[in-house]
């Protein structure tokens, strides 16, 4: 018998061969290697037993490491050891302006109305109804003795209450995995205890809690449930100085009544719910509904039932994200200092809504940390979402650093695929084949380019396309790069160029502070255009933007700079652009600060004036500064009429029909630069720029450019994306059937 | 030729009885060992052996059919294939499967030679009853 064993081989046949080798040293049983012998059957069982045990031990060992664990419960348990409690489902939420009317008989109605926690509403999305509840008692005051109006916060789900009597060895579980842990409340004999998030290392560390504090803690169990636990009341253990065994907070006494209330939610299934209707009632009060708004121009009622929709719902935290964030949260030690810290904190709290996140700082600009987010659904984030991120980060970051959200600039790759296929091998419809190809491309992007700064390689894409179906014989594709700029960003580019008085060569760098413009020639590694791509023998073409709506025009702002106090107003002649409560930003050209304003009222029904109010608590505007409404750019008056751009009249899938495109510069096909040289012309009469959302077909402008060099290396901070549902115009598949002549085969 | 005392094949006894004198695990040797091995193979169904589902004769699948000439031919083929594949110690000489429709059974008789020691005309006979 060999004295050393190879323990690494855990295949059935190898283990059995090892056992047979051992038996060869014995003279008693000799039939070990004949398949039909009973000894051979026993060896099978023995080998099976060995590999079963070995495989189990191996898997168990793997499950004990955060990097390799495959079971969610293992990852969660290991993350919790690092002080990170993975986030639960998140309830979709909405704030609606709501009205109640006093319907009682009293001559003197009450001055306040309390809408109790748990007051129920229903709302629907795609014919599915969901229940919404008021998360906390909300007080409305009367506006005219009979009408009670206010903003009502709603969260999706239902509150469940469970009551139990505490024993010393009690454990309290919330036996469902679909809860939003933010809304857990707990009372002990009627006394409210506060939820202490153990992952909040800085503020709510269990070891820092005093023994007399009324707090409770939560953790996720291996079943995916939530366990509620308490502190130790006082540390009377032998090793009282050992913080590892100390948990601050009062522990209930035997016989105490524990009441736990929690919110069971449907997560992101209930996003985009509209038509909120109260189904509970309050004695002596009648529910009127969401406050009716009026069209400023026509005076007509606006159907506001669909204005307000729920958002922000999320599923339980994915294990891959837990694996990624937990060590970073521990590394951050409760403080946002490095870019990784910011990433960890943002993803921890808002990760279910974030697909990609980039955080950076700028050399020479102190006091600012920038972050850009590609949301899970769609391409843009709401101002309220980024505002809540900023508020959250304030608790953890260094006091002198202010986080700024910057919209990411996406690079879309407009791909025209030409595919030869053998129709005799096609087992599905052509439509299905195209859909399968698009699905495979989407997977390719998800697996290989799913991060800021990741490069795109055309040959790899074509490999994916070639393997999409056995009938595909070969493929080729043309690549056009497209950058989309939000309209307000485009306007700031415009303004910045005017300020710099240098409109020669520009590069739009998304990750610079507030999209600063720098005179720079395009780096050939970013946008490489070869001289072989000279169109029609010329060396340059026009750079155009658009499409704009041809039928609408901008108006000149008349009174934007005369604001003072807390309100600002200006003339409006185009109807129905900004709903009441829309939030937008005003920016001064003399100082780099911006304020959030809320439209609170149209002064008259004709919509000739609009009133906006500061919502961030700042004490008004500086009368000496000119403030621009940064919503849309001014008009350009230079519609594109030529045919030199890409040797074609703008039409087809990349252009919106009837839209107007404007020339803003030219492209040099030889050295790969593009030049924006029409700014000054475009911005004539823009001393007091106004805004007009509806001027544009889309709320963004596009710049696109042919790229013969098909490998794309985005600059740091740019994100290449593929969104076949949001931007179906950026992918087209042309199938070309090839019929083989059998004689040639 | 091997002497009477020489043991060239040995295996655990079929029912795992202990030896009446030594109380050790019972052992079968030589020809009996081979015969028990053949019976064991023929009574093994596909999928019974761990990690080797192809080992076996799958006789039981045929015992749900009528005991007729055709089934007997198929059964015979299965037996020959199994023994040739998994029992290298023997050389088959005759495999006879007779169907008895009246009693719903097959009478199987296998005659073989043990190759290495050249023991000729060994025979196994048994009945298989259809269900």
C-alpha cells in the first residue's frame, strides 16, 4: 500500500481505482476488478461514499469564503460578520398632494386632520392593483376651515402586526422575505424602540450604544427572514471590557409584550403605479382626491391622476453585489473618504436602482466629489433620487467635500449588422432570429462592457453574432458612434464656449467638473477617423444636431433677472410645459452655484406668468446676478439644408421624420477632429436665455460620427451602452439569405 | 490445470453469510464465484450501478412482456451481450432461452468455458417468471 495518497482527485473512477489498488495487496478477495462480483459492487458504494463526503466538504469549505460562496445564506452570513446587513426589498413610494373635506355637523370644524399610519390607498399599473399605505401619522391643516390639503407620502405594501410575549430565550423572527426593513417598528409594553442599523458603523454601532438605550437590531437569517434582537441591558459578563461581546441597548424582561409592525411589499413590481384612490375612511371627513391642476394657458383641468406615479421599488440585494460591497463597507469604516468608499455607500443604500456607478474627483478642484449613475431602468435618474443620495452621503463624508451628481454621457454604438444565413438551416422565423441576435448582443454588452471606461471590440461582437444560430454563415457590421447630451447639458456647453471665447476645437469630457469644455483635438484612441473614409472625395463633412420640432419656437424671457426674495417669475406663452411641483435648476453666470426651485403656481389661468419658489432654504437670489433657467437651450435658427453630412440628406432610421437638424460644426475626416464653430451664430440674442422643453423632439441632442476603426476605447468615465428597448434605432439587422448551388458544394 | 486447493478467483458470498467455523465473512471461490458473478450481472438493471448506468442486463424490463419466442430471442441477445461485455473470465458456448407461454416463464441455460484455467462445459440454469 502506498504511504502517500493523492487526495485531490475526487472523481468516482479514480477513487475506485485507488481502492482496487489497495485490494491488490490482499490475497483473500481477488475478484475486485470484475464488474459482476459482489466485491466490485461494494467498491462502488465505498467510492460513492468517499466522493460524496469529499464533494460536500469541498462545497462547505467554499461556502465559508465570501469570494466563493454560492448560496445566498452563506454570502449574507459572511457579509454580516463584516458588519454589513444586506438591504431588503424596497417599497415603491410616492408623494401626492391630497385633499380631504370636512363633512361633519360641527359648526366649528377641527383645525387639523391626522391621517393615521396604515391608511390605505390603491393604485394600479398595467391592470394590476397594488395597495399603498401612509407610513407615518400625517397631519394636514385646514386651508379654509373645511378643506384639508397637504403632501401625503405613500409606500406600497401592507403593514403586518405581530405580538408576542418575551421569554428569556425568545427569538423574534419576521417570517417573510418580502419586507422593507426601513419600516419595521417595535414596541415593548407600548414603549417605542428605535431600529439601529448595525451596518451603520459610524452612528449606530452596537458597541457604541448605551446599555439603557431603547434600540433593537435586525439581521437576515439563513431562510432570508429578518430576525429582531435586542441589546444586553447591562454588561455583567466576566469580560466586561471586551467590546466583542457587548451589545448596547435594553433587553426586555420576561413577560414583556413585544409588538412588531412591518411592511410587506411587492418591491419594484409596483413601480409606475398611478390613479391613487383612498379606500380607508376617516370619520367626519370625505376624501376628495389628488389636487386638481389647471392648464395655465387654457384654464382646463389637467388629469393629474397620472401625474404622480410610484417609483423607487427594489428587490432584495443581489448576492454578487453583497460580495462586492461588504468588504468595501468594512474597509470604509463608516466614512466616505476615497472613491471606493463613495461607491460602497451609494451602492449599499441605493444599489437596487443602480446599474453602473462612477465616482471621481478633479485635480485642481477641491471640495467636490462627482458621481455619475446609469440607473437599472432607463438612462436618466430623477433629481429627487440624486438629492436623496446627496443627503445620505452627508452623514458619512468629510465635511469639506460636497458630492455632485453628473449625468453620465453614454456612447451608443449605432450598429448596422449585415448577416448572411443559410435558409435551409433556419429552424425559426426571421423575426425570431433577429430577436435572438439582439438578445445575444445584449448579453454580450452585459458581460463584457458593463462598466464605465470598458472598451468595445467589434470582432468580439461579431463572434457573438456568428454563434447566435447555426444558420448564420457570416456577418459584418458598420459602426456609427452616437453621443446624446441632455438638453440642459448641451446648453451649458454652449454657455461655456461663449465664456471661453474659443470655439475652435472642443472635446466634451463628461467627467470633468460640470462638463467643462477644453480646447483639445480628439485623441485618436477615442475617435479615430481614417483618411480612407473621405466621403465623396471631400475631407470634411458637417456636424449636425437635432432633431428639433419644426412647428414650435422659443420665446424670449423677459424678467428672469429681476427676482428677489423667495420667488422669481417670467413670461410664459407656450402652454403646459412645466407642471406644478416640477423641479429645475437656475444657475448664475457669475457664480457657480445652483438652486433647486419648485414651480408653485401659475399666476393666472392664461399662463402669462409663472411663479417659482426656492425649495432648498436659501434666502433668495442675488439681484445683481443674472440667472438662467437651465432646462433647454435657446434656438439656433440654422436648419440644415445641405447634403454634405455623410453624403446624405438626414433621413431614415437615425433621424426623426419632420424634425429639423442644425449645423453646428464640421468634421475633418483626415485628422479625426470635429469642430463646433457655429456657437456664436446660434446664440445670437441669448443674453437672457430662456427655456423651452417642447422645442425638441427628444429631451436630448445627438452627435454622431462614422468610425471605420471599429474598436472603441471610451475615455475614462464614459459608458458604452446598448439599450435595444429604449433606443431601438441604434440596432438594425439585415438578413441576407444565401442559397447554395449544390453543384458547387 | 489448477489443483483443487488453488484459489484463482474469490469473492464475497452472495448472501453475505458468515463462515460457520471461523465467523469470518463467507467467501466463494473459483467456478462458484464466476457463476455468482454472472447471475449478479444478469439480475442488474440499467442504472442500478453508481456512476455506471450502462452496466446490467435489463432483464426485468422484458419480464413484463408475454413469454413467447420473440421475447426469448431478445432475452438471449441481452444475456450474450452482457456476459461478453462484463465477464471476461468466460467464453460463452451455448445460451439457450426457452419460452413457456403456459406457465409464463423462461427457462435459461448458459454453458461456458472458464478461459484462464480452461475448465469446460460449466452450466448455469434458472427460470425467469414474467409478471
